[in-house]
C-alpha cells in the first residue's frame, strides 16, 4: 500500500530537483541546438531557392539573348541574300546589255559584209553575164 509520509515528500522534491536539473542541463541545450539547426537548414533552404531563382533568371536571360541573336543573324542573312541577289541581278542585266550590244554590233558588221559581198557579186555578175552572153552568142555584147 501507499503510505503518505516524509519519504513521499522527499521523493517529490527529489523528482522536482531532477526535472529542474535535467531541464537546465540537458533539455534546454538540446532544444537550443535543434532550433539552431532548424534555423540553419531554413537559411540554407532560402539560399538554395534564391540560387535556383537566380539560375532560372540567368537561363531566361541567356535564352532571350540567344533568341535575339538568332533573329539578328536571320535578318543579316536575309539582308545579305537580298543584296547578293540585287547585285547578281544588276550584273546579269549589265552583262545582258553588253551581249545585246555585242550582238547588234556583230549583226551590223555581218550585214555590212553581206552588202559588200552582194555588191561585189553584182559587179562580178554583170561581168560574168556579159561573158556568158558573149560565149553563147559568139560575139561580144
């Protein structure tokens, strides 16, 4: 049975002193360490999320710059291509004009040579016709 006497009171005081000492020596330091560790982990988590956010922003900035560079490169290529086509077209037109002028010059030269040959043939034909008529008729015409 349970008897209430002085030993119960001593045990009660002993238990209170033990709880006070354990609280002071063991529980509070352990709780403080756990709390500091939780705060440290929380700060690390915050830093990590900050780094992730910074990395994402940098990634987006790089992607935007890459897209802008791609657009500029495409515009440069298109502009260069159109300039090259315009230059080629101008050169082709100039060459066509040269060829046309050359053709006309050669045609005129050939026409002059034909006319000269025709005139010389007509004069020779007159002489030849006269000779043929003389031979056929047997007398000079």
